[in-house]
C-alpha cells in the first residue's frame, strides 16, 4: 500500500482525530488552569503586601517616623496606584520641604483632574521654589474654590514680586476688609520666628506695593502705611526693616539733590 494512502487513512480515521482533539483540549485546559492559578497567587501576594505596607504606614505614623510613612506610601503606590495616595504622599513631601519630590508626583501643569490637595501642593511648592508666576495660577484656583484672607495674602505677595501691582491691590483690599483680629501671620526672617496680626501683614504689603509703584516719590506715603502696621504690631520686624530702608533711600536722594 502506498505511503500516501496510509497517511490519508490515518488522517481520516475518526478514532484518531477524536483522540488528538481530546489531547489538545486537555493541554488547553491545563494551560488555562495554570494561568489562573498563577494569577490568583500573584493577586494574593499583592494583597498581602498591600496589607503589610498599610499596617507599616499606620505603625510609622504612630511612631512619628515621617521617612517611614514616605517609604510605606511609595510601596503602596507601586502596588496599587491611585490619586488619593499620590496626593497624600505629595502633601507629605511638601510639608517636609521636599518640594521637587512633591511636584514629581502631581506635576506642575494645570489640569482639570487636579484635586484640591494637588492644587495646594503645586501652589505652595512652586512658591517655595521661587516660581511666583506659576504659583499664582494655582493660588487663584484655591482662592476661587474657597476665598480666605490667608490666600489673598499669598496672592498679593506673589503679584508684588512679579510687578502686578494692580491686581495685588485687589487682594490687599480684600484681606484688610476680611482679616479678623484673631488671624495671625508668621514671619521667619528672624530666629525665632514671630507672628503679627494678619491685618498688619496686609498693611505691610500695601506699603511695599505703594513704594513699588514709584520708588522715587512714594517714600512718605509708604512709610505712613508701615507706621500704621507697626501701631497694630510693634514687634513687626520686617515692617521696621522696610521703613528704615525707605527712609535711608529718601535721605540718599535728598543728598544728591
């Protein structure tokens, strides 16, 4: 019998075909079961790790170990990333003065997906990194969400830095009108740091803004505003420094004349 004939019989034998089909089904089934088993093992492993690092985070928080909390949060983000965890870790970095690390998590661009936390992180981190124009963009968002005298102060201060005196005046006016007596502002140019009433802080900004408008002619007007601030807060060192600097400049101009 020719070989091709035997081959044809073999291929057409229903018993042989059925046997091969069963073998293939068995192999496929075995592979599927193996894959599912591996997937379940990995899922259980990830779940165990997530539980471990969550418990570790809680323990580090109880111990006041900030670096431990950062490590735990980083592992959790790798295992199960989500916006809330990223925002929380970014806020921790910001509070620790690690502004670049904070921004590496939330970015520096304005986005519709920004949360209130990520917006705050962007605003204060960019301010700390001496990026006033970028920081203003996010402080404006925060102010629209929930206008407060403290946010108005941040906006006025940053706008004066970039020479935007006109809109800074609007924030200063709002702040003076809405700052209550119990609102305080901290300053850090001396050690230890000190606090003054927030209204005095706004008057200081108003004086600096006035002087910036025209540093050749606005000496007296600026000093009057600074003296008003010092009446509220005699310990306002920054206002005293500004007053002395403006008076010194005025005296120097008078000598030249």
